[in-house]
């Protein structure tokens, strides 16, 4: 246990410097004083969960990465399909909160009924054609196309025709933006 704790400071410094962050930057992001952060990195302060959790959050890394926890075994997820409103939904993320990923199979359904809620969503069409009604827009996305939007705008999505549509959905309840960079068509 002592060996693991002794190496935490080294990991903290490496993560911070590899991201180009200063102690002042990290202090501002975590609310932990620069002197405490410096003592953690130099090994002169014992790491505690109270200190490590805000640091992990600020760097957007799992706590395991800060403490050098050993691998936990099989990383595969085994999603259990959920049927809701005629849709088949496979949750692809297991961690509560934060960004959530879903694979959805949506059968043909009635007329659009736009709704709003807190969050930000990114949709990617795997197969079929997706109709997205978003505020004043009414668009159809084909396989390989994606859309992203603030879910506080009235929105609805479903098949564009009489065939089911299969999509990936990334949803951030806190309103995180999800960006995908692609090459332009030539």
C-alpha cells in the first residue's frame, strides 16, 4: 500500500504537466491550494480521497489512473436491452452520471411530439433513416450522418419512413458538448 501511495505524487505531476497545466491552473479548477497541490506532487502530503477526487475530476481521468490501480479484469460490457415506448435501448456505459452512450433501435411511430429537457445529445445513424425535428428544423439523416443539439430545444427523433432506424446516442445531462471531427468531402 505504501508503494502505491508513494507513487501518487509522481503520477499527479506527470498528468498535470503533460496537459500543460500549472499548479495555479489546477488550484483554480479544484479549489485546492497551490501549496497543498505542490506537497501532494512532491510526496510531502499524504493523498486522500478528499484531495484526489477533485483532481481526477479536473483532469477528467478515473481515480484509478491517479493511484495506479491494477487492471480490474475483463473490460467488456454486456448491455441488457431495455424496451421503452416500443424502442429497444442498449445502454453502452455503466458509470452513473456524466456522459451516457446508448444504442437505440426505433420502430416506426406516430407523429412528432417534440419535448425538452436538460442536456446535450449527439446522434449517429447506423442503419435506416432518422428524422430529427429540432425547433424549426425538420431534417433526415442517413447512415453515417450525425447531429448534435442542446436538448433544451424542442426535439423529437424517429424513423424517417416505415422502416426502423438504428442509432448511437451520446447524452450528457450536464450539457457537455460532444464533438466529432471528420474530414471534408472532396
